[in-house]
C-alpha cells in the first residue's frame, strides 16, 4: 500500500537542485504533501543550511520524513546526523532503503544527484516511504545511541 498521506520536507544544495526539483514533481504527481525548503537555483550555496531547515521540520513533526539532495548525499547525511533525533541514511539501492526504515527507523533520506539516476532515486524513495519501522528488538539499539 502506498502511503500518500505522508508529509515530506525536501531540500537540496546547488549540487542536488535538479534532482530535488524532479523529486518534488514526482512526489506531487503521486499525491504526497511536499514542502520545498530550497535551494531555488544552481547558484552555489552551503548544504548545512538546507540540512538544518529540513531536519527541523522533521523534529517539529510537521514532516513525517525529510529528503535531502546534494552532489553525493554524503555532506547532507553528515550534517543531518549531527542533529539529535535525526537518523539520516544514504542508501544507493532499494534493499538498503527498506532496511533503513525497518531496522533503523531512519527519518531522513539523503541522495546524490551525481550518483543516482532519477528513476533509481524514485525507487529508493518509494522503498523508504513505504516501509514501516519494525520496532521490537531494534528499539533498544536506537535508544542506546539516542
Ligand atoms: C557541492 O559541490 C558538493 O560538494 C555538495 O553538493 C555535496 O556533494 C557535499 O557533500
């Protein structure tokens, strides 16, 4: 079942701007509620600014999940994971995307425009958004680092 009632906070730097725009159109076409926190062009900007904006929306519970795009997904992931309560992942295949939800209760997905084609990015996003956290034995481990 596709969960279209989810709210998604979306952001990128210049290195992820084009893929972020495609993801926004894709998610909107599927009926998701998407809020775009920039950037708004390919002009050079600093990815930590956008990581913070999107993660704040997740922590404040406006958004169910955040999606951040930069050149590799890595800078966004490093920034997001410095914020308490954020569990950001950079899966480059659908299995990892599913497991990041099922076992790690990831709440932010970071993607690399220079790494992924748009179709694979959409598949990864679908796997991420449509997999539930399993809880149970996994929660103890999350509590240990939270
Ligand atoms: C920008 O050139 C690039 O460094 C940035 O998008 C990102 O890949 C950093 O991790």
